[in-house]
C-alpha cells in the first residue's frame, strides 16, 4: 500500500479516527501503538519505533530475565517497517479503526533476525532462489464459549437459548444457530482480504473450523491466520460470547488444531508435487522426508505452551508420532487424495495456539531441508498410528524446549537470535508454571499422602 493508496482508503472511511500499528511477537500476540489517523503516514514512512525486545516478551507480556536485547543493547529501539500488507478495517468495536501490520528493522535498516515474520520471509526467499513458490492454505479450529464464569463453558444457542452439551461434528444445526456470528466473521474476512472458505462445526461443543483458500504467497497466508484469530475473538465479544484458540480448553473434549496444506509451483505455475499418480512426485517425497527429520526439534513452534501438550495425547485426534501416510488422519503428515493436480502435503501437528509465522516457517523450512539434502522418507504407514511403535513427538513442554535448543536443523530454518529468544521466553514461562499448584493437586494429595 502506497501513501497515496492509504490516503484514498482513509478518505473513503472518514469514520476512522484511530490506527493500531502492530508487530507480532514470538507468541503470535500483536503488540504496538494506537495512533490518531492523522499520523497514519508515519506508519508507512518508517517513522515509528519500538524496543526490539518487545518481540521476545513472554506470554504475559513480561520481559525475559537476563534478555541480551535488554542488557547488551540498553533495550534499544528498532524501526517499525511497514510490511506492505494493506491496512485493514476493524469494524466490530465501538468505533471503527484500522490496523497496520509491521515488522522490525535494526537501527541501521538491517532486518531484525528475531522477528517471526522475517523468519518466514527468509524461508520463502530461499524457495524463490530455486524458482519455487509455496502455495499454502490453513485450517484453524476454535471454540466459542460463555465468558460469564471463572472457567469457560460451552455457549448457549442464540436460537434455543440452551447450553450446548454434546459434540456436534459437522452439525448443520450448530452452524445455523450461530449464523449471525459466522456471517460477521465472513464479512470481516472479506473486508480484510482473508480468503475464508468452508466453515464446519467441529467435534467439540461450540467448536468450529474455518478453512482458507490456497494462496501462492506464504507470508499472506500467515498474515491471514494472525488477522483471522484477532477478528474471531473481536466478533465473538460483539455477540456476547468469547472465542479461544487454546489448544485444549476442555480436558474431555477435542483440542483445536492448526493444519497447514501446501504444495510447490514452478515459475509456470505447475504443481511440482503432481506426477500424475497417487503417490506424488520425488520432490514431494523429499519434502515429506525433511518434515519428518525436523518434526521433533521443531515441535516447540507447533506446540508452544503448557496447555499445548494436553492436545498431543494418543487417541485425542491429534498426531503424536513422527509418521506420514496417504489419506491417514492419524499420521502427522497426510497426503490427501483426490485429483493429482491438487497433490499437496497436509501438516497436522500444530495447535491453534501456535504463532502462524513460526508454524509455516517450520513446515516450509523443514520441507526445504529435505529438498536440499535429497532426503527419502520411510515407508508411509497405513492403519492407526496411535497403535504403532513409532518415534514420537516430545511428550511435554520441557522436552520440546530442549529439542528446539539442541536441534541440528533448527538454524537451517531460524536465526540463532530467534532460536535463543524463543528458548529463553519458553523457559521463563515453564518456570512460572512449575511454581503453580493446582486445585486438582490439592484435592488429590492434600489429605492423602
């Protein structure tokens, strides 16, 4: 978006008084400043500054203890650079406003290596040098819930006013009961140029999934996911509800996943995973092998929180093993059926709580490792992956943090700066969780042991 285009866009929307200028931190949280609309040109011109350390704060927004960005540089500012993604309208609040997506530069104009959006951009650039373009689509699951209590409860139907009490997989009734909410979501997606496709009612009470159309722009696909999560939460509030992308908000119900589909095109737009048959091309198999080889060490980007590991349990409709297969939803890597022209890879590990930039960077980066090294995958599995003896993903948060810290391929995808930032952020969160004693522990142990 040029300055002229911005001015034209704002002239068409005189009701806008405020622009939010935001960067995305390692947890996928948007952080930034609220500016009067008269200063919108400052955003595009690189006149906005924020501390580089803002990208590495923990999930509570607190600085990382001992952060080298704070103590070695004096917590220096970076330059907030406009990403080029057109400014988007926020119209579900009391007063309409706009949001601008930014990323960080060093003082000398060098891209900041700790920016998660930059990490994905670097991977995409490496594909471009090989004449390859990733084509990406995402599927995000979320729960609507009643926010009136201290803990989430399934929402009440706007039609019957009864609380949802059962799972409603692919329920048309559940979709129709919440059609006003979904209509507003689709309208907002259209306004923000987010290519929302099919919506379905998922396995949990009040759980939905909205799929995105494939786009030949991985950065846009990740931007779309970041914006989508924000607008769903905002529109839910408008309807007296709340929405969560927690991986596992209910212990006994399905978790929420973030599945990513991708293929690769050459400069003519030809799908390079298509060999005219069901098995896919050798390039696709190289990519699958790279994903398997990097999956364990990159699990932290797919499951970045304590709660994430409640979703990654055997038999819980989420993958737990390092495996791939054709049309097999128990495998971490699934090759969907259908026309060979649409041959693609579906990566099923990430939870909806993950940072979309890091998820897509890990997937495309892992696939590129396999392509660059000419890796060959093990044989595809058939049947139930949960009942097979397979290498497994890290079973807990601490193991995943350590795997990312030690991963042999991590720095082929991420800068050392980002690797260190993410490990330090997650270690600080882990230590804080470890100091909390839950009510369930008191109920179980206090008078027994």
